C-alpha cells in the first residue's frame, strides 16, 4: 500500500488507544528456568531515558494495566522509580503488577519497603514443592527463598501465586492451594506457555490430566472468571481461535526499547516501533494488522500465557456472550443426546 495512503488511513481511523502494557524491563535474571531463556539473553535493561518515555509519552496516556516482568524485574535499576511515578502520570491506570521469581529475598524486601502497598500487586512464581520448584527454576534452594519472600510481601501487599505445572509438579497442586490460603490473596494455574524451542526439556504434563485440574480449578473462581476459563478451554479443545488485541490496544516493550505486538512476536520483522537513542518513540512502517491476525494461532496451540486473551474478551462483551451462549447450547445438546 502507498505510504501516504496508509498514513492517511491511520490518521482518519486511528487504532484503539493502548490500554495494556506488557513491560519486559530487563533480560537480567538470577534463575536458570528450564521453561525460559531470558537468563541467556544478556545484560540488557531499559535505561532511565526510556523509562521516562513510558511515563510521559502520550502514546501511553490511556494505560489501564501494566505487567512488569523480565528476566527478573527486581534486578531492573529503575523499578522503584517507575512504580512510584507511574500512577501520577496515568490517571486511568487501575493495576500495576510485578511478576517475580522471589529468589532475591533481601533485595525484594528493600524494594517493597520503598513502594506503597496500594501502588502495586505482586505475582510470585511458585512451581511446586521443594525439589519440583528448584528443578523448574534451575537453582538449588530457590524454594526456601521464594516462600520466604512470599511471606514477607504478604504482610504489606496483595500477593498472588502463579503455578506453572509440569509433569513432575502436578502432584504438588494441593500444596500450592494450602500455601496460597495462608500466605497469598489467591493463586492461578497457568497452561504451560512453552514454545517449541523449549519442548526438548520434556517437562510438559499430560494434557488430559492438566485439563482436569484446570477444569476443577474453575470451581473456586468468580462467575466471570469461571466462564472465561471455561471458554478458553472450550475453544482450545475444539481447535477454535480466540480474538486477541495484541498490537492494537496491547503492546509489549522489550529491554532494548523495541515495541512488539506481544512477547510471542519478539522478532525484528515484527517490531511496530521503538524508543530510540533520543528517548523518543519511532514507529515502523510495518502493517501489523497483517502480521498479527485478529485471531492468533498461539492461543489455539495453548502457547499464549499473556492476559491479552482475557483482556480481549473482557473488553469485547458482545463476542464473549455470544461464544458463551454457543458453548452452553452445545454442552446442553450433548448432554441430552
């Protein structure tokens, strides 16, 4: 398409405002997780100037939710500065989430002391009991450090635990539930977001067993959460695609300053913009609506662990209710015959 025509279309019919930011602030990490390669990607982090762009640039003025991850975000030098200023700059912001492995207990405690209890929510990865967690994190003694961190954070913050099951940790689900009851606001069970390059580690659990656990897990959720989870499982089981707002009202910023539609599309040819050396946002001429379809194959293959899907269907209620109605009618029909 002609460059000028494309620009005219963008000006005439602007994209929805960016409301969800997945902030991958650093590749630095103190773990060696077998289900992640961030710790192998070098010592790259967003600098102070790039951080200020996120705080002040109008491109992000409509943000409602920010997830801060890495690497290990507590190793990002600008974490406290960013969290203490982001709400002052974004009046529509409702939620800031820090996802941590919880290993650096002393450092995390110092960071937590500098943050207001209402400013952020912590999500701590706990992938089983003792040996199971240490195996997933690749660090001996990680379990003791992580559980200690959770207990400390729980005294001041809203803390939630996320459990990524593997074939050797499915047996630990009862421990996760009991520990979460005592030391966390809630817990979540994630579908393994393993791309093909990680499948060689052979840690994927049996899908039928995992479906059963996830299905049972929806019983403890709110009505909305229950139906969203059921809808996700229903669509995946029937090999149907779900909508995604990645690149539209959701973006991911990588440690090098590149802006991607989502973390699964972390490739140079799919960069839709970047925070340049002059600390300004430059957008590429890539037509991301062609490279990121409105329905994503990663969701269908159960490789997407981003909340983009849930964000999408929460913000697209007509589609959601239509799909839920279809699901209920089909289930009722099958039960009758």
